[in-house]
């Protein structure tokens, strides 16, 4: 599955904690995230994360495009 991980600024740490707790379940999947969140997850969890642009620079729209194109299977949003 292709899973995107996105969080508001005030929830980034919570998402990183959640991803770390679920790292074994996330590991077999293709992960993506907006720029800052994706970097935080990669650093905290140690998994490879494709990084779209930062949210203010269009990353949210890129993820929305992946949803509409059917290339994203799941979105986790905190």
C-alpha cells in the first residue's frame, strides 16, 4: 500500500509517536508525507518516506492529486 502521513504543526509530534509505535506495520508499505512531516517521520522512525513539498508550498495539493489519481491507498492525518 501507498500510505501518506500528514499532520498539522501542533500534531506532528503525535504523528511521529504514532508512526514509531506502528513502525513494524508501516515498514512493508510505501510511505509519503509533506516535506516537514515526512522528514520528521523518516528521522524519528527510521523508515524511508517520500517527501512531497511542504504543505504551504503545495504538498497538501500534491497528496490530494495522488488521491484523485488513485496512486495513494491511505491517508493518515493528525
